[in-house]
C-alpha cells in the first residue's frame, strides 16, 4: 500500500481558468506537465473559471485508475484534493496573495511559493466522503477572514472509461444519466505535449460527449498508459464575505490512464 501511495504523490489541482462559465463547449491546449512511465502521477484535475471573484476554494474527489509495466494489473486509487487561491483584485485573476493560514475540514493546507494553497499530498482523505467541506481562511492582504461551509453533495460520474483511444476515430463518452449533481462537466485528454478540454452542460448533461478524430489529430502516440482521460463534473457556489465575492467548488475527477493509437 505504501508503494502505491508513493506512486500517487504529488496530487496537484491548480488549473484555474481553462474555460469561461458562459460557454457550453470549449477546446483549448494549455501547458501540461510531462508524466513519467515509471512513476504514475495523478494528473491535474480541471477547475473552472467563474468570472469575477477574489478567490477560489476547490474541493475535489478524484478516482485515478492506471496500469503499466511496474504495476501490470489495473489499480484504482481514490483521493481527496483541495486547492485555494486568493487574488489582489476581484477580477478572478491578477497576482495571488498570502491570505494567512488556510484549512479545509480542519486539515491545514500548504502555502506554495506562488501563494496558492494545496493540501498535504500524502493525506488522501480530507473527510469529503460525507459531503462536508468546511473552509477556514485567516485572511490578510485584502482577503477577509473566511469561515464557510460548502453544503450539498459532490457531483458524480458513474460511467466506465476506455483504456485506449484510437485517434483516427471519433471518441464517444457516455454522459447523460451517468452524470449527477453537476452544473457542468469537462471531458479532458491529457498527454505530455497536447491537451484537449471540452465542456458540456451538466443539468442535464447531453447523452454523450464526442471528441472528433480531427480534434485528436495532433495527439501523440502513447503506449505506456501515461496519457489521461478525465471526466470532470463540477458544481459551485459564490459566497460573499465582507463585501467580496468568492467561489467554492465541489468537483469529481474520474481519471483513467490510457494509450493512444
């Protein structure tokens, strides 16, 4: 078990700003981190940009399935991930600022050199299983003290993901009733050099998501399961604290390591 946990570290979730909330479907290609075949690392779950706000607090339930030469049998590991960022303006961008100590469900988060906050990657259980997400922010640098309980269930995806992608053919992913409790859902393919992100409505979700062969034409061939296919439903609330608007996100990330032919 310790070896499998080591393979999952670090789990990171700082990907703010991939799509705007007023678009039903988008495709983009941001910079990605190159995965390595010998040490599978959980990919970055996608979190949405939701307009003007002074900070975002995202709680993510991730289910990551993979296999490779070092772990030849399929392995699925579930983990809780939390990320928070606070800004020097209310536009949802600008420079990130130190907002003092931050915790979620009593778990202290680590401030990074860029002033973002991440949970300890060695702790896979942050208490999200019962839906509870309680944020506490000490405040500072224009950010008020925050004590916010994000109520309601996490969104979910109950479908089955393929383990390989044929980029010469359209890829169809079942959505519809497989998606629950989501405002929107992302379908994402991540490789070492290219990323495809498409966004769909979540309530209700369309019956399927389609990534066309044309859209996948620039994807590299991958034979060691180090590309990733992600289904990411999310829901959010926008609390106002001290006259400033923030975003609280609940997100599920169902991720599968895939080959691309």
